[in-house]
C-alpha cells in the first residue's frame, strides 16, 4: 500500500507492485508449510492409515466419480448441490470401498499396490 500510494507514477510501478504481491504470497505459503512441518509431522495411527490409503484411493476415485456423475447428471438439482454430493460422495464411497473391500482382505491388497 505504501509503495502504491506514497510513490509517484513511474514506468515500472506495476511490475514492482506485482513482485511485492507475489513475494508476499510465497512468503505466506512457505510459512504455512514450515509451521505444518514443525507441528504436524509427527508419527501416529492416522498418518500411517492415511499414507497407506493414498494409492488405493487414487485408483478408486475415478471410477466412483464416473458412477456418481452418471446418476447425478439428469437430476434437476442445482449445481452447488451436485458439486457437493460429487465431492463428499467420491471421498466417502472411495474410503468405504477401501476400508471394507480392500484393506481387510489379504488377496485384494496386492491388486491395489499394498503389502499383504
């Protein structure tokens, strides 16, 4: 703000202002990543579960999205409701399929890149 209002007009003012904005944004991003690394990078049950489930959920989510979209496309609901149902449904159904169809059975685990 000081740069924009206190200085007069000069040729590179918009470039300098853009640089300050981008530098500020990157500083915030790196600060958030730093705090996350310092306070959230601790071993635990949830982190182990989440790390193990990443690849199977990645494999499953596309199929779940296609199936949900097929059934939601012709409903008369508004776009916000359809989007919310797609996001929550994709995550929920993928997680249910992973938990009750993949994770608990030794013979399905290797099919999704998990150790037996």
